[in-house]
C-alpha cells in the first residue's frame, strides 16, 4: 500500500508499505478520504520528526479486516477515525475523554501510522460509526477539527441572543463560524488572510475584520455598541489575539481558547489576562479536542441545522497529488484541503 512520509523539513514522498494485518482488538480501515490539518504543517516544518511514520490523522473509510475479539465494527462498515489512541482504562478514558489519558496516549501520525495512506490499522475504539448520509470527508473532519470546534462551541453555548467573535479563520475557526451561525448567533470573524475572510462570509459570518488593515479591538467595540462581543472563540493561538480577546470581551462574557500555536502559546505574559478576567468577571474556558461521544451529537446537530461542512473544502486532490495539495495548504490561503482515495 502507499503511504505519505515527511522525509525532512518541507520534504515528502509517497512510499510503499506492507499491507497491515490486524492483531487482537485491531481493525484495518481502507481510507476513502484524508484531509490536511494545521498540525500536518507543524510536522512538515519540524526538524525532529520521525521520518518512518505515515502522516495524516483526519481520515474516514471502510473497515476491510478485523482482528480477534473485535465486536464494535465488522468488514464493510463505514467509519470515521478518532485520532487520539489511548489506554482505554484510566479515569479519563473511562469517561470518554481520551485526550486526557494519563497512561498511554498516542496520536495518529505521531507514534502510530496515520491516514495519508491506502490503509490504516487502529484499535476498534478509534472507529466512529459513520451513517450513510454523512460523507467520508465530513467523517474525516469530525474525527479532528470539526469535533475540536464543536467541543469548544458547546462550552460557549451561543444562541440568537449573542454576538460571537471568532478569532482565527483556519478550519477550526471556520467551523466555529458555521456552528455559531447555525445556533442563531451574530458572528464576527477575524483574520489577516483575505481568502479566509471571504470564506467566513460565505459560511455565515455577519461581519469580518481584517486585522492587518483594521484595529481589531476598536472595530469589535464599534460593532457592538462599545460593549464588545459577549462570547469569544479564540482559535488562532496568537498571543496578540488572546490578549485582544480578553480586552474586548463584554463584562460577564465567556471566552473559549482552543487555538494552540506550538510551545510559544505557553509563554504568554499572564498579568493583563488576570486583570481582564477578574475585573470583568469573565468565564474563560480552554478546550482540547473532543470526547468521543460528541461524534453522535455533531451528526445530530449538522443534520438538524443542515450545516454542510463540505462547504469548507476549497480544494480536492487524488492521493498521487498529495504533495501539491500539502504545499498549497501550507500557503494558508485555502479552506479545507482533502485527498480522495
Ligand atoms: Zn487535525
Ligand atoms: Zn487512558
């Protein structure tokens, strides 16, 4: 089978690998769609990456083989892949929060082979059942960024009575725009890339702010009668945006921080954050990936609200052209880029 590996900084190639054989409790999935994610770009630029591992962690496909003891899926089942592989028995795994596993947490394309391949081998717990009316592309999305975004937006609970500011209009931000719009909220999107601002408008943003040409905080206040948005969804991971978020959020507002821009995010000077938090009685949430059970809630929500997550796709490529796709995605000017197999 074919699999994509990164062979050095900004270098990649498609290599041949032996077809995987499932062990006890394992499942082989024939990948039908794999989509490109911001963390693929972190890997592409990482000098310390393992060059033997197949990349990709947003995938969906059809189960082709199961190992001994597998009961949750069978050959022929359509599945989306949940990209956090965990122990399955610690306190957090028992509660459905694999992302907080304390015993043995791995990510696809980290220690395990990923989804940029014809086939993948995973634990049965990583297979999320995919109904026939949900496409493989949307399945791939739910397993990663569309789930991450849903979990963050659920903490904010937007409604028709709110204005939501969405900082950062990459895939996690654009998905947030669609969810908040579907929930009835007024949505203001903020980014510095014109293509992303355009896409945000198409997906339901009522207003957009180009932070390269406008003062974000001033414009947000102007658009909200001087009070600021009452809900803020921060997906850029930029320290400037994080500070802006706290500065502009309305009194007694809620902020959810979901953007993580590598290790730099952790070095923020916390003093202005704390004064903003205390003085305005803000509720500040962090959000990390999603618990597995949200898969069902997301499918119910996007069906009920007729949210078409495929509208975020701006480019589709066959697997042979995955390098061209990755380089285009790396420009930051695309929406979601997906690879069909
Ligand atoms: Zn992802
Ligand atoms: Zn665990």
